């Protein structure tokens, strides 16, 4: 089992939801959040919420899913980011789930 996490601006909610369904992930949660970015230099986060001091309506999407579905979702998001080539890439993370209670 994997824990799939996606962060995106709210404008891409429909597209990301569609990518999840295409990856075979039918159960996921969505939480609204506000992304902030200031002028402090942090190379790892340079792409996170564009540039300058601003706030962005964003989403935190997550799902506990099979490894194959998580990998498929990551690939679909990578393809989406290549096509849209904008200032707000969709970010994905996959983390292992070592234990769980059904």
C-alpha cells in the first residue's frame, strides 16, 4: 500500500481528478489550502507556488492506494505538467505505508 499525495492550484482540480480516475484511483480526499510564497531564496521550493509574495488557492489531495496505481498517477501528472508548461506544476509524492488497520 502507498500513500499518494498531490498538491495543485485549485484551477486544476478537474484535471487532477480525471488523472486519478484514469490511474484507477476512485477513492481519495481533497482538502483546500492556501499556498504562500515570499522572496526568501529556497532552491527546492522555487517552483512551488510561482514567484513573489502571493497567496494561491490550492488543494491537497491524498489517497491510500496500490503501488501500481500510485505510479500510474505520478506518470500521468508528469505528462500533464509537460503539456501545460505553466508556472504552477502539479506536485506528487508517494510514501510507503508500513502498517495499517482495516
